[in-house]
């Protein structure tokens, strides 16, 4: 649809952001198609990097994926002279400066609809325009974006199921077609002699960026396009079982592709195309996984239409809730953050995110519900913690998930639905295998006692080498009492006639 408005140029620059691949890359495809010579650029954005901890798995993932992208570009072009240019600074200065130095007539990039990215990209567009350089950007990160899926009244959907039905009705094979860059690969340009002086340095290392190596290489996290391809190939053999396995953290059920979707080292079109094909062939697992991909689109369009959700509840009345703060609130938050709540499933999940940067999706719901509805802590504190620690952190999905758990978001669970961490543990980690993996101190407890150690007999605890309050904490709250407090806390929200008692054991 953009072809008619894009002219042909002598040279262009592709600005990579969260799309670190060559195959089926929309902006790269458009640049190669419309320019005789194409250069490739990634800017380490100091506005994003500066506030981050100096050991950040995401920065390491990006750095390694850029080394992979550079290799991929060389292989694709069939020339070691083609390279990925990396710069460090503020894109509003670095992109126009690079475009001018390379003497390109147009810059090509893909959309990023997070609020910061929108303002950053608008500034870049303006600076380029001042230099007489065109700026084109494209949809690449989702299947449907912004206002592409609307209600019959022309408004944004606020409930997932009708959105999903509309999404499925709208999607056509053309929406999932890959952008075939191969016919234009000869347009990838090597740097000229004068350009090499400015841009011919190797990919920035972690040390160049002021960051330190993390434990990423010791984890089963594969970086770059090769990592994404490996994981997707592995998941294909398990996709049909996804509906049955996805909720059990001790089982290899998920695709583990979240970080690759986040940084574009896989193509969403490729994933959605195969998921849709298998769904049409009757695979229940593929149908459920496709729903998860549609949730990404749903939350992205919520953020587009309601950018206030970054700071405020989607349902404004939920911002009337008075959360636990001060010394007690900080103490409770610290117990949650440091995996010392005394509830094994919560603590094991928090150990997982703290030590690996990943957390199983079912556990994300459990720990979010626990923080908000057992400890009475503002969902925004949990959201911010995940934003710092999750390697696959995506603003719209993380925000949507936390608002769902706190009942303040679109299509959220009702406020009186309060996860019981013990019954969730028994249901989704029945043998305690996941708990034992991350809390080895509970390794000698049997499956009857591991979900609530404080209910075990003193003899059982002694034989398991456990002394509650010493080598494993006592519960910081009593769930039943916390539930009553939560119902009172949420009473400022418009009341409902639904029988509360029926929702206690979820």
C-alpha cells in the first residue's frame, strides 16, 4: 500500500529498532525495493540505556543479536564489505547525522507505538525533513495495528473476545505474506572509503556501552535470528499440545519466543501464518497459541487508543483505591521482590525472574494477583519491577497483564476474583517440581506439604530440615484475611451483585 507514495531513490538508510532480522523485514524490504543503494543502522539509544542497571540481560541480548544481524547482512549480500552500522547516542541526533554523512535521500524504519518511541520518531522525522531527507515507516511488529480492527461503531475494542473474533474475520493470507527481500539483495551497499573512516568500527561491545556481562550465556536463551529459528522449530513439534501444557511451569509447554518477538528476531507474520494454518487444520494447541499472538495485537491497540494506561488504570474508578504504602507497604513489597513471602509458588516464581529474567505466564498471573490482592500493593509497582527484570518486557503486554490481574484494565478479571496461591500451586505444580527447582531448601518436602509448609507437622518440617522463619520464611500474610481486606479495599469501585463466595477458590 506504500508503494504508490514512495518514489525511487539513489540511496537509503534502514534504521533498525525492534526488528533485528533480514528475512521478512518490512522496512528493509521497502528500502531495498526503492533504493539503488541501502545502508543499515542501529542506534544504541542512550535515553533508554542510561537508566538501566549496568547488568541487563536485554542489552546483552540486543548486542549479541546485532552481531548476528551483521553476519546475516554479510551472508545475504554475499559480501564481507556490507556491514551493520552501530552508533550510540540520541537517535534524534544520530539518525539525521548518519543520513547526511551517508548522503541518503530517504530513511526507512518500522513502527514502534510505545509513547516514548512515537515522540522520538516524530522528532527524527522532523530533523530529517529539515535536511530534505524523506522518512518512511511501516507496520512490522504486529499483524494488525492502531485502528485496523475497530468495532462497527468505529471505536477501539475494549474486550478481547470480540476483538479476537473481528481479528480472525479480517485476517487474510495477504496479511501474513512475508516481505521477500531476496530479489533486491544486490542493493545492499558497502561503505565507501570516506564513509569507512566514520562508520567502519565493529559492533559496539557491552563494554563500549558501559554495561557488564550477565548470566545470559549460562541460560537456555538463544540470541539472534538463529536463536529464534531454533526455538520456533522446537516449538513446532509441541504446538499441538500447547493448550494442555501451557499452564504448568515444570513442563516444557510455552514457545519461549517472547524475547524474540520483542526484538524482532522472528517475524510475527511467519508465526501467525503457521498458527493460523494449524488452527484451520483442527489443532487445539495452535488455536490457543494463536490467541496469545492476538492478545499482543489487542494490548498494542489498547495502548495506541488509550496511552494514559501507561500511568493510569484503564477503568478510572480503580484509581480511587487506597493501596498499602509507607513502611508496611515497602516491607511487603520487599518480601515479594526478594522471594520471601512464605508462599512457595510465589517465591519460586520470583526466584525465576530474578535469576533468569524470564517468568512462566501462569506464574506472572499468580505473582501479580498476590502482590495486588494479598499484599495490597499498587499494581504499578509490580509492573515497574517486571519492566526492569523481564528479558521479554513489552510495555503494552506487561501493562495489560498487570491491569488484568489488578482488575483495573480492559477485559480484566472481576475484582472479587482473587487467586488463592495455595490452590493455584496445587493445580499447576501438583508435585512441586517447579518449586523445588527454584527453592531447593524445600526439596525434602512431599507434594502434600510443599504448597503450604506452615501447615505441615513439626515432625515433617524437622525431617525435611526446615525451620520456618529461619531457612524459609513464614507467610507474610494470611490469604483468607488478606482476601477480606482486598474486598474492602476494592469497595470504592462500583459494587456488583455477583455472589462473591463462588469466586474464592480460583
